């Protein structure tokens, strides 16, 4: 282990975080509508009706407002929130939130209210009249009688009942127990959950910012009635922390992987809850402080708000192409869950302890549950996660891009298509795009088989019913080798894409038969033909397809394949820094094996893999 320390003058103290949070909240104020029951931030829609999705904007502010002790019961923020609840929970009011149905988006929005019941009853509940209290409780109690999706949604009922219990109100133990038991099926060991049934759900940020976040909140406030489960939740979170720390890089960035990335700095919400709950793990408080604050600083340097100061849908800049169907204008304020840190007083050890450097392992980190192998940049500027993928897919937007690319990078991010027609529209970075007509392309959306080894990943996938591809990733930093054994009953055109790099001025671009190289004075991305590709090319993708930068280039290799069996081998490399400083391996290709020689070490891999 060695420490990498990247200092930054912002967001060092509690008052810094408080000011930063208020700077995010205050621009929203003019956009309350309908007696503060809803927010109207933008004119676009999610999968929920607009009248419902605007409730989402209202409720998600509560995660931050609740955490700020400086905002007392008479503060205008709490006056607005109470007014919204008074009108929104009165079934006879024109601005009523509406009855909660099965699988209703409103189920999600009840969680923040239960959270506030626990932490700030003097602001959200006590000032209400008896009738207003009855209406609010009756509206929330609907979650005890409605069905939630088979995922983290089942925790929202739990959050509401924790709130009821904290107020000394009747709470539905039986309804809670039912969903708590259901969610035990999502636990897959070693601190990891799936966000739903393991045969159908993925492993992603819903594990830290949902399953563990709510589990630790439960452990803080239900110890007197459920001590055994509380201890289980604490133990699981500690186990998970040992793995999850590797999803972050020393510069503060976190791995862009999976869905709901528009929640942005919710990526660090787990660490905030670990600190607030006092749940110690293998890493010091100073280390956790560094992870959280560097993460927030990283986000502070990104273009995550519009000219009004409103947080936008997107990742490192406003981008609707990468969004989920359920993302509404106010969805991104789910990120405010991280601000539970503000419940800690200024004299809490978190604020007084010294921020410590990020601990980086110099060896690759294998995580079998998410099926990822992590490589950290020795300089702390890029994390690469090599990916085995999943044996299933689902209907979420761009699921094949968010879970099935060969490698994910904190520096390059990943791209999503505007269309699957043409390489330009598809923006096929970090994958092998396969077409039968040279127009419509597919790439891996699930794996039939996944085999993880310490320095390689082997998958079997099928882009068409009569085409199978066995892929071996030989992993390194900042390079990796891709080997594809293609068996096809039809002619194919394939394109092997490297990292999508920012298309900026003063780029140096070079492509020939066997390589495509793009570099600048700050970074580089390249791909090299080792075997059987026809030629190299530099693809200029449609704008706004990448989640990190709006204009990109993708170094690619192209091949036309006749029906039969083919072996395709390439080397991909890229990262921040100068291309001249990149040390690449020597590669020896024989009939039945490939040998990689790098930094005086040699490894040989059979080409007869499986």
C-alpha cells in the first residue's frame, strides 16, 4: 500500500460543506409550485406522470434540509416543506399528492419524510395541527398496503415505519418484517447485495447508496426492537467497505458504472452514513474523510448545474442520452443523501481529524460478486475496472452500455448510442460492435458464461442466435489485450473500440493498417492490431454520446468476417498523461498461445481457452 494525496482548498470544514449544500439548494426556491407541493424545474418528462414526478423534486430536497441543524422550525425552508405536506397530504385539497398505488413513484418519495421524522421532528411534524398530522400519517401509511418493486424500493416502507416509531406512533411491524425478509434474498455474501433478486438484478451503486445506506439507518434507530438484524446490517456494511473503497480513485472520482449515474455524488453516500452511524471499518476516519471530501471536490469541478444553478440530468455535464426512463427534472437531488454528514456538529472527530491520503493497492483487485478487476493508476488519476458482465439483462435504458462494456474508466467514462445504426451513431467504445450489414450494430448485452482469474476474464456471449464469441481480456495498466474467438454462420462486420477520448484542439491523430492513436498534451487513447483485423480507423462519434465529455474520438479496428471461425486479437491502451511515457508490453504470438512480457515479467495464455 502507498498513499496518494491530492490536496484541494475547498470543502475542508463543516461550514464549507454547509455553504456548498446551500448553494445547491437555494437556486431551486423559485421553482416551487402548487403550494410548495411540487417543483417545476424543467419541461421534460419521466416515466411517471408530470404531476407525480414534480413531487419527486419536492421530496428529495428533504434529504439535505433535514441534515442542516442551522435550519430551524421557523426557517423558510421548513415552512415551505410543511406547507407542501399540509396541502399534498390532504385528499380534499386541489394540490393533493394523490393516492399511492402499487409500484407507484410516490412510494420512493415517502422515504425522505420518514428520515426527517427521525432526525428533525421539531421541524417537519411537531408544528402541524392534529388534523394535518392525521392527514400526513394516513398518506404515508399507504406504503404499508401497496406493492413495491422487487428491489431497494422495499426499504421505503421500512424508512416510513422507522419514522412512525421515532414519533411514538403506531408502526406496522408485520409489513416491515415482510419486506425485510424479502430483501434477505437479495444478499449474496461478503457484504454484497443485488438490487433485487440475484437471478435478475445487477450489482451497482444501489448496493451502497440504497441497501447499505438504509440498512445502517435502520441499525441506528431500531436497535431496541431488532438488535440481531441491526448487527447483521452493521457487519455487512463493514465487509462491503473493504471492497467499495476500490471504486474510488485518489483524485476523488468514482467509477462510472451501472445505472442512475445522474445521482452523481450519491456515490459517496455510503461513506457518509458509515461515519454518521459510527460503524467503524478497516479504514481510519481520516481516510474516509478524504474519500468523501475529495469526491465532492471532484464533482464541484464538473459542469453539473445549469446557468440557474439547478442540478442537471447527466454525469460530468448535462446529458439526457445517458438518462434512465425514470429520471425526472428533480431526480438528481437524490444525491443529497450524502449530506447526512451535516448532522455531525463542528466538534465531531470527522471535522477535526486530519484528512488522510487515499490508500492504493499496487496489485489488481478482484471482486467476484460484481465481476470486476480493478487497476489503480500509480499516480492516482485513473481507475480501470475490467468487466465480466452479467448473465442476464433488463429493460433499463442503455443497460448494455452501463453493465457490459469490457472496461470502465474513471477518466474516459463510457459512451451510449444515439442509434445503433452506423459506428458514428453507436459510439462503440470499449466493446466489440458486431453487424451483419455494416449498418445496424450490436455488442455484448449479457454473458452466457463468465470466468474470473487473477489477471484475465473470459466470457461467452452471442450477439446473434447463430454467432457466438468467446472473449478473453488480459488485464494490465494502462493497457489490456482483447482476444475474441468468433464462430459465425453469417458474414459479419466488426469494430473493436478503444477508449473514447475528448475531441479537442491540438489533438494528434494517426491511423494506419494496424493502429489508431489519438493523443494530446494531457492524455492519449490507442488501439493496435495483433491479429486478423483488416485496418484501423478513428471514429468520430455523434456529440454528447460520452458521459464525461461532449465530443469524442474512438480509435477502432475494423474487420470483415466470412462465415466460419475467426481469431481476433488487439491491444488497447489509454489514460491521462503523455503517450511517450506509456510503457507497453512486448507481445509474442504463436499458433496456440500468446505471451505478454511486461516489466521483466512474462505470462503465457493459451489461445485454446475453453
